[in-house]
C-alpha cells in the first residue's frame, strides 16, 4: 500500500470561493440612509415649489416689462412706474407701499433693490414718467432703456420683507 505523503502538492484541493455578497436586500442602516435622502429631497422640492409660487408676481411683472419695452409707441413708456408700484404692492403690505410717491418712492426702490439702480438720472426719469405728461417726448430710447434695465433688475432682485404674504 502506498502511503500518502502529507507534504505532497498532489494532494492539494482548490479553495472554493463563495459568491460575492449581493446589494439587495439592503441592510437596515442603508434603508434608513435612503429614507433620509428621500425625505430631504422632498423637503427641498417643497421649498422650491413654494419659492416658485411666491415669485409668480415677479415672472408676470418681467413679462409685462418686456412687452412694454418691446412696444413701438412711446405712450406705453408711462406704464413702467405703474408696473413697479403694482409689483411692490404684490410683495409688501399695502400700508407700507401705497402712500409712497416722489423721492420717497425712489428711495424705497433703491433701499429694497440689490443695488441702488434708481439713483441719479434714472430715478429722475422714472419720476418724470410718473408725473409729467410730456416727459416721454424728452427721453431718448437709450434713456428709456436705462429705466427699463433698472426696473428689470429691481423686479428680479428686490428683497421681499420676511413677513410678506404668500
């Protein structure tokens, strides 16, 4: 009888490797992580939807401003100050905005905008469009475009009050 040599390489057997662990079903910890990510995504979506709804007045005002700026006649130029007032009334309480006129109105626009865009000549042109019937005849197209650009910037970037109605 032949004796088997324990040190012989002929008696080696291949190692059986188990299959890799699958990704599914996930461990309970991963399920909690996925649930937290999903909830955070839903909260973010709700915030984006709320902000989108709250800024509907801005989108409407910008569309109307584009319509006014793109019109051929100078008679529509006088609608820019009215549009700014209506936009402000949509964001602030009526008691805070409705009574403002003249330089107080321009100061309000400069204070609540990202930059004081209605300073100097642009503020004077805005007031002239508001209160002087023949002002549009004095303005060039460039003058009007400066008022439109300042108005567009204010509509896009004005700081709403914290307690503004939604």
